[in-house]
C-alpha cells in the first residue's frame, strides 16, 4: 500500500462561514493555518487542519465600526473565546470512499477546547501531485459552549434569536 502525505497550502485553502438568525444571516471567511491530507492507494484516508480563529472576517457588514463591534463579539466568550482559544482543529477519524470524487468524511471538530464528531459529504479531486477537497460542515454551536441568543437556553428572544447551527464551507488544496 503506497501512502502519500500532502501539505495543505494555506494561501489556496479557506473556510466560508454562514450564521443564521430569525431576521437574516451573516457570512464571512476564516483562514486555514496548516494541515495535512493522507492518501493510501490514491484514496483519501486521513487528514487534519488547523483553523485560525482570529482571522475571522465578516463580509456582509460594510460599516467599519459595526463590523469591528460584531467581530469583537465573535471573538468574545459568547462565541469563540479567541484570547484563550485562537485555534480550532479538525481531524479525520474515518474516510468512506463513495466513488472517484466523493467521500463521506467523519472527524473530530474541536472549538474552544471542546471536541465533537461531525460527518459530512466531501468532494475530493486528486491529480498531478495535488488534492483539492471541499465539504460543508454543519456545526451546532451550543455543543461548543456558544449559547448566546440560543432558543435552547433563553426564552422570549423574538427576532433576536440566533439559530444554533452554522455552516463551514471548507475548501482545501494540498500538495506533495
């Protein structure tokens, strides 16, 4: 069995995030700091990557002062607690090959030092010493001690309710 280790190219990898609330949604990006993807017999079998939480950008709020206030709130204890948890981590625990470009990935997602399993479909293209992989991870923020304006923990929120699930649309590029 031939095993190959690919290094994630941070500059060509990213996460687009979307968080929803009763009155709409917010979106932005988060950088990938580093990572590896492992192939065995030309199939993805393992991997991990580090998410650079302080790199969170909010794209839909254009007023600079409001954007900064929102970012500061995301960095606070209500959400990502960046001061004590500047990185989040994902590590593949199972990679089920479906066909030439599709996998079912299961892995451990760690945010704020709290780890939970997640499973999602991923598209993986392997060619010429390069892997491009993408998948959308649905995260229940309350499992990671992010309870701010959650209907599971607070009542009478009305139109200030923030939905518990947010999306991480992950795109990785890795090379030998």
